[in-house]
C-alpha cells in the first residue's frame, strides 16, 4: 500500500530552504517518492496548525518512505533542513 509523507513547515532561511528542496527532491525520487502538492497553508478548518507551508509526497509503500528518511544521503541534509525551516513530518499508510 502507498505511504504518504506530509510535511508542515515554517521557513527560517529562504535561500537555505531552496537549497534543501533542490538537494532533497532527487533523494525522495530515488526511493519512489512523488511530489503531489506543495503550497501555502491558507486556513485551518478546525483545531490549530502552526505552520505556513505544507507538502505531500507519495511513496510506493511504507518501507520505501522509511528507507528514504533513514538513508545516509538524506541524513546528511538534516543540519541544512533544520537551518532552513522548522518542519514537522508525518507519515501515513494508505488503508
């Protein structure tokens, strides 16, 4: 079953975020990740949400998503990611 990575973020440094996106995209793709949507959060229907941007990526399965985020090439971007944006990531598996 497909797995979805949903990221919520508030940028800290626009140029570092641009660099992180450019470097992380090919890594996600190499594990079968497909970008479905990236954009500005325009409202919260109920509850609360602290971030201004969101993105959704689909992976072939949960294992591929987990392998991507545990990969040495992605882990090498952690420092850049943390400097670029305040992120929260969630993973969900299609039911």
